[in-house]
């Protein structure tokens, strides 16, 4: 056995102990920096109640600081590698040994014979072997770094131990938030639940909640709390897509510790945060369900006797307009922004459901062709409304109402005039007549009535223009007609009452008839005719025509 074997074993033991202590220092430093990085995150998160995004940044900064401390303080301890010679030199320095232990170890080696006198080498080795028997390697050796980091680690662990003992809830919440949970630190006032338009959410549900509400409705906000009476009671509403923010104060409700406030109208998506005392909720999302938007299309088909050339199309979306009497009105409703579930035409007490025309995402609705409704042949003005329900059970913001008014097909206007009212019993007097209608005439007749001593003794009707003559159904007919009084059994003193009958054309429906004012012809003798005769020059004839035109409502008025 080597003389220096005990010395070498002691040096190896010291070397191993120093290596272990370096490892312990490195571990303790890592632990200390980790604990205080965690503590820094906790303090900042507690003070600012940071969001998940901010917490991620804090964790990243804390991890970065810990990695920096690892590189700056821990790795140098791990990188140290002390050879046996360095440890021996350290022993000589710490023990203040004048004897050269390093030289003795080297002389005992296999190559030491070539380093000078052998006796001298052996003397050095013997002296070192003798010294190693009483050598205490712990004396003069300092483990101050280990003690320092141990104390720091102890204080750090004690901090978290005290926090866990006295602030259990805070500690639990912190580690949940560190795992990106939505828990809040304990507060003096606790929000138990919040209500949005009657829908209640527990406090823990607010961060993940999305509530869908119809557009335009009031937004009723409620909060139920426990604990200390809150001095601050408000809800902050912030638009998602716009830079708009509004604070709604919460007032005391009907029940104790129940507070509520109202936004008059919900117009766009919002983020909603409740602040009650020192408690607050994560922003919950309020989504807006759009109300159904439709576009109405009316198509009017007038009766067959009315020309469609001059008919104006009804613009889309029009609700009130005039149609010709007897017209057929077709209704089509188009979905603009979402699928509808029901469309009903309501006229008075009667309801007429429309039918969806396809399964496309946006389709049209029409009345079934075999459904009998007042729109099939409109003979009087009506008021209507559309009852609309979409796939979400919502209705348009405003009632869809309108009126269909009638352009009445008036009866024809007819008039007549004569130059002289005194005639002979066999005379053939000429009457001037005229008739006008909105859409066309079908026939014009004259009815003669003989009145004697105040009683009607004879009647006769003559055709002025029959249906053949008026086959093109002109709107205006003017002319003269000669009455053959010889066909009547007239006597001196009789009166002949002449009335013009004009009938209009209404296609397959019966025409409407109008009568002119009566013209009374007085039957007399030649003397009476001469006495009553007036000048019938050309000027009189023009005046007669002008009178007829004015009564018919045509030509230029003077």
C-alpha cells in the first residue's frame, strides 16, 4: 500500500464533498430565484388582477428572469471542476502547511525517479505521510456560500409557507390563475351571480359566457352580491367593433344586495363587465341577434279591358298604392338577411299564410295560387299587415302594414243639347250629344218618353251607337242624332222627354250605365215653332259644341 494512500483518500473525499456542495449551492440558488420569480408574479397579478394575456406575459418574464439567474449564478457552480492537485494546493493554503504535499504525491508516482535525488524524494514522501495522519481537512475550510443560499432558500420557502398558512384562499387562487384559470382573488364584496335580461350566470361562468339577445331590445343588467355593502356599483359596456364605452350605474333592487340597471336599446355586440365594490367580473360577451329584414314586391294585373301599357310598376318595398278596380294583386316577400319561419298576410280578421318557394338560404314567399284572397280581384280598399317570424322566433322591429287603394272605374259621363225645344209632331229634330269614359264605351242609346197631361203615355228607345259601332271601345264619342218624332203618336201640347243612356265597357263584367240630363221637347204648331225659332247660324253651333265639351270635361274651358 502506498505511504500516501491515507492522504490521497482524504483529498479525494474533500474533492467529492466540495463537488456536492457546489451542486447544492446551484440547486439552492435555482430554488431561491424560482421562488422569488413566482412571488413577483403573484404580487403583480394580485395588484393588477391581470387578464390571461397579461398573465402569460408575466409568466414569460418570470421564466426569463429565472433562466437569466440560472446562467448568471447557478451554472458557474456547476461548471467548476477541481483536479486533485488543485484540491491539494487548497489544503496546503487553508492548512498553512509548509511541507509540499503536491510534490510528495508527484514523487510517489511512477515517473518521480527522474526528478532529482531519490533519498530526498523519499524524505518528502515520508514527511507528507507522517503529516497526513494528523491532518484535519475540515479545519480552515469554509462552506459560507452554501450557508448563504441555504438561508435564502429557507426564507423563501418560509414566505410561501406563511402565505399558504395565513392566506390559503389567495394562494390557491394564484396557482389556479397561474394555470390560466379565471378565478379571482378574495374580496370584501363577493358577486354571487349576474343577470342579463333574466338569464342568470354564476360568478365563475361570466368569463366564458356568450349571451345572444335580439337587436333593439332593452338590456337589463342585474347583480346579486354578498359581503360588504358596495360603494361602487356599475356595469361597463364596451362595443366590440367600435370605440364606444358606456357605464351603467346599478341601483338598489327590490331585494337586499340586489342591484340593477338598464340600457335603453341594444344596437351592437358588447363586452360587459360588472364592478361591485372591490369585486368584478371577467368581461362577458353579449351578441346581437339581427331582426328579420324583408322586401315586399307587389305586381298588379288590371282587368282585361284595361290596357297594361300605361300601368306603372310598383317599386319594391312600397306598402301603399292605388290599383284599378277589379285588379289582381300578387304579393311576394323576399328574405334579405336571414331565413324566415312564417309569413302571414292579415286582412281584417282573415289570415292568409304565404309559402316558402325554395330551400335556399335566402328565399321568397308567395301566396299559394289556389288560395282565395281579396287580392284575387280587388273591388274595395283594404288595409293589410304582414305577420313575420324568423328562425329565431323574432319579428321585425316595426309592424309591416300598408293600404291598397282603389282607382274607381267611374261610370261614363254623358250630356246632350238641342238648338230649339219647340217641334212639330212629325218633325225630325237633331240633338247634339257626347259621352266620355275612363277606359271605353260600349253603347249609347236615347230613350224617348211622351208625356201628356202629366202622365207618360208612350216610351221608345233608339240606338245612337250600338256595340258594333263602338267595337273598338273609344273613350270619347261626340255627334248628332236625329229624332224621328213621326214614329210617336204626338198631339199638340205633348212633351217629349229625351234622355241619353251611355254604357261603358268592362270586359267580361257587365258595363255600368249613366244617363244625361233630360231634354224636354214641346210639341206645337208651325206658329209656335216660328215664334220660338232663334237664329241658328254657325256661331250658335260652335257655342253648342263648347257647351257639350265643358259638360263632358274635355277641351279648353273659358
